[in-house]
């Protein structure tokens, strides 16, 4: 996540930094230690995930509003 209007340069820097962190031995160890599911995504994959989440939440809000 980043603030609206982030520059392409800053976006690339963050994606690169977080991708490097994600690939680190230390992060892999934390995933195992906590039993976390690895769902790291960037770019279009992350955009698609957010769109699906938005649609699910919007559907839930509509259903709740009908009660």
C-alpha cells in the first residue's frame, strides 16, 4: 500500500525493497515460525487481489443493508 500519487520511481523502489525482504532467509524463517501463509504479491497480481476483496466487501455490505 502507498499513498495516492506515489511516483513510478518511488513505487519501483518500494516494490524492489519489499521483494528483496520477502526473499530473505530471515523472512522465510518468520513465516515458518508463526505458521503464516505467504501471500506476497505486487503489480497486477496485487491489483487483482484488491479488486476481488473490494467486490467481496461491497457484496457483503449490500447483503447486510437489506436486513
